[in-house]
C-alpha cells in the first residue's frame, strides 16, 4: 500500500483536521442511532435505549472540544433529534410518563455549550498567549538589536577615543575623573585605573589653572572654556597644553559632568617661539631702517641750517629762521627718541583687578574736549555688567586714548561719531572703538601695527605698535576691521577674572 499522499490527479488528498473531526462525529452519531434501531428487536430494548442515549455525550463533548460552543450545540441538537423518535416510540415518550428523556436532551445542550465554551475559553487564552508571546519575541528581537547597536556604538566611540591624539577626560559633577582615553594616559604617564575616581589636580604637580576653569563649568557660570596653559605632570614633565572644557549632557539635556580635552602644543609652542624670534629679528631690521630714516632727515636739515649760519654774510632774519628750523627738527628727533624708548623698554604693567567701565569713563573725560574741537561726538555703551580684568589702569588708559585720538584724527573735517562699547563672553572682556570715518584700504590695514608706519605727516608711526605691545603684556589681543568708506573698528580683548577673585 502506497503512503504517498501528495495531492494530484487520481490521488486522495489529505483531509484537514476540521473535516476529519466532522466525519468522526457523524460516524459516531450514525453508529449510536443504528444501535438504537437494532435494540428495538431485543427483549432488553428499554434498558439498551437508556444505555445508548448516554453514548451521545461522547460526540457532543468531542464536538465541543473540536469546534467550540457552536459545534457542541449543533451536535447536541443533532443528538436530540436522533434521540427524540426513539424516546417517543420505545422509551415512554418525551413528557408522557417522566421527564428523563427531556432532561437528557437538556443535558445534551448544556454539556455541548459547556464543553464548547471551555474549548473557546482555552482557545482565547491560547490566542492571547500566542499574541503576547509574539509581542515578547518582537520586543526581545528589538531589544537584542538595540543592544547590538549600543555595543557597536560603544565600540565605535571607544575606537574614536583611542584614535584621538588629544587627551580626553570626562569628570563627574563632583569634579572626579570618570574616564580617560589612551592619549590621556600617555600624556599624564598614568593608567586610567590610577586616574579614576581622583580629582583633576591630583593628576598634576601644577595643573596650570585647569581645575579653576573646570569649576566654572561645573558651577554653570559658562558652558565652555578654551585656554592655553602650562602644566607639570606628576612625573615632572612640563607641557604647554591647549585645554577645552565643556559641559556634558545626556539626551534629555540633564547635566552630569564635563569633558576636558587637552592637546600638547609644546612642539608647536617651540616652533612659534622660533617664528616670533625670527619676526623680532625682521622687525629689528625694519626698526633700524626706520630709525635711520627718521633721524637722517632732521640731521640733514640741521646740517644745512648750520652751514647757513656759518655764512658770515647771512641776514639776521635768515639766521632766526634757521635757528627756528633747527629747534623744530631737534624736537622732532626728541619725539622719535622718546617713542623709541617707550617701544624698546616698556614699563612692566602693574596688574590689579580693574573695572573696564571706569577706565572708559576716564578716557572719555580726557578726550571729549579734544574730540569736540574736531566736531566729533563720543558715545559709550555696554551689553551687561562686565567682570573685572587684571590690568594696569594707566596703561589701559594709554591704549584707549591712543585709539580714540587716532579715530578723531581719521575723521573728515565735517566731524563724525565715535562709539566705545564694552561687553564680555565670560572668558574675555571686549572693548571696541568704532569711528564712521573714511576707513582704510587693505594694504594700509595690513601695516597699522608696523613700527614707523603712519598715514599722518606728523606721526612717529609707533603709537599703535606700542598699543599692541601693551595688550600683549596683558595677555590679551587687539584686532582691527575696516573698509573704505565704512569706518574702522579696533577691538581689544582682555582675559576676564572670576567675579570676586580680586578680593581673595
């Protein structure tokens, strides 16, 4: 006998489970009905009918479990219809002598509904469990994918941190180190486990002010800071480093520490110092040439005037003119020499906490009359109360007076306006001097800080050079922006002090 049940022409198809169950139920019902008919010919017919009517419970329960309450009810009704004729003819009727047969039919319906309901209930529970299982399986796969993604992201992030040449440290809200990359280990000569969870100053003999900058970030006084510092490691190595400190937030915006990035710029600093020395030598050559030019011209005029005086037939009026010229040129030489002394041997600034607004107020008081004579109006303003700066007030006044005087002299004869603004960004305090004069050409703008470069006939060309040097000595910077016909702006930036720092 062949066992091949593959569907195809001439072959019996495999019956599905519901059809097979229906056939089994029909066969059982038919069998029970047949037994009832056959028992009519026996002497014990009544007893046999009582036994056979109990057999209907088997297909009823089977139908209830196989098809639910609808199947159980349907087979119970079918069983009742099959039992009813036998009950009426051979079992004393449905309601004539007793109610057993009617009670039996009612039990068929009850059992069919009960078993069907239990089957439906179990099916619903199984379906619910299957749905929950599918959801859990999907959630598990999602979590598994997320976990894999997180691991990949973590590995990727770690690879980036390991590959970065700059030292990267993360610190918690209390200032203790939480992580350090390989570059930080190499720079500080310590392993990560030796750094965590120590505070940042413990990693250095001298941290060069990094801890103070970090504290400003953790206190919420500024979101980020960039600074150049000189630090000494615990091994005694001195480094010039560029430090960037910024807040660290999670995806929800909650602050939970800071990131400290350090880059060793010692070699860059050494190369920069070499370039500065080279620039100084070049500036020295330009300075020497400028001095020779500035001194040669007055000396030539004085020499000619002396030769004129040596002429015995010179007229007294011409003699007075010659001596006046000699005095004027000698005064010019004196101004040049004085400017050279100020440039060559500047006095060291006496730094102390200084309120920039007080300095600006004094400068405006000094220069207002001079500016008024040239029909120039001076306006001041500030964005907010700036922090103090470590500065020499007298030298800072010298800088601003020079900038304001240059702005006044650059104005058109009809006058104009000069604006002095003060603002800060937590790290620096800025002072800008802006005029609405004719501005400067690009080739002039590139040389404004060069020694002996001046657009004024009576100028020495050392004023802005001295201004630049004073700002350098204060650890700040000065920048100039100008366009022809759009005026000029000089901006001075000085490192800001912590509020209240000067009182400590």
